[in-house]
C-alpha cells in the first residue's frame, strides 16, 4: 500500500533543540518542561505537538464517523487533547485524554461517537495497546 501523504521533519538538539519540516512550513524551537527537569523555556515540546496532532486527527476522523452515521456535528464542536507522560519500569509512557465539546448535541450520542472514533482515527489506531487513551464529553 502506498502512502497518500508523508512528511519529513528534521530534529536537531533533541528536546532542547529545533524542529523544521522539509518544506519549511514548520519551524519551532523546543524546550524541556520544568516538570521533566528542563529549563521550561519558551519552546514547545513533543507532547504538545503530539496533543495538537492527535486532537486535529481525532476531530477529522470523528467527522467521517458522524457522516457515515448520518449525523451532523455542531460547527463549533471541538476536541481538547491532553497528553501526559509518566514513568514506568523501563523509561516513560504517554497517556492521552480527549474531551469533546458538542453544543446542542445529545451527550450520550456524542460520547458514543467519540468511542467509535477511537477505532477509526489513525492516531488512536497507531497507539492502541501502547498507551492509555480515554475520551469524554464536556459538560
């Protein structure tokens, strides 16, 4: 199977370095969060980038699942992705919690939609069995 899309990003200097995409659209400084023993500088970090990517991908996949079910998502719906890092016996593991906001949509229907999206979202599929991911609907 051939890739429909691929991207290349160069990292230099690890967690306190820089990242830049091959096409130049992404160019950011990285900083190590204070909670991980870093200087808590102005740069972003891999966990923030992962949360941003996961949230965007999940919301896109949720739109696909909703359309397949004949549902319309509210225009002002959103996904807030929280990514955490914890220590285990080997090194560190990630976890994620995705919170959906669906103004005007039935809460149970929205929760079911989020749970079904876990089976469709490429990020969820890639991390299944490797990290704990939970979903919920905001009040």
